[in-house]
């Protein structure tokens, strides 16, 4: 593949990822993910 095409694909994927991260943050998904991660962590060490 030509270098220009690879750069375009990389830029498109990066901007799409940034868009999805922004959408998730505005919907409050970061708090949900953090809460689930804490619960899983506490279950693994036997507290939760």
C-alpha cells in the first residue's frame, strides 16, 4: 500500500476512536466502566 493511503487510514481510525471516546464520556460510560472494574477487583481479592 502506498504511504499516503496508510496515513489516511490511520487518521480515520484515530478520529473515529476519539469520537467514540467522546460520546462515551458524554453519556457517563466512564463512571459505569470504573464501577464495574472496582467491583470485579473487589471480588477477585475476596472483599466484595
